[in-house]
């Protein structure tokens, strides 16, 4: 998670969930807004205390979490 300085975790804020800059705005909220069709401009209008980099880093963080590797299972030898 190098370079994601806007994503914070505090057990006293939103139960320790990933938040934006220590605010009570979760990464999950922002990703859900984008997933449901809101543009960054619309999100910033609805949440004027956010910045474009907040939304971008939320998406980068979720992309990092979703990165996965798939390894084929080895077939048992007869």
C-alpha cells in the first residue's frame, strides 16, 4: 500500500474500517458510489470536504485488495 497516504485506519473511527484521511467517510462508501454510476465530480459535489485524490486512492486501495493470483491445482499422480 505504498503511496496510499489518504487511506487511514483508526479503531476509534468507523470501527477501524478503511477511511479517507481519518474522516468518517469509508473507502467502501466511495467505491459503492462509483460502482453505482456516480462520477468523481458528482461525489465531490455531494461531499465537498473530499478531494479528487481521495476518490482515486480509494479505488487504488480496493484494486490492490482485489489483486489475486490463481494457481492450478496439481492432479494426483496414479
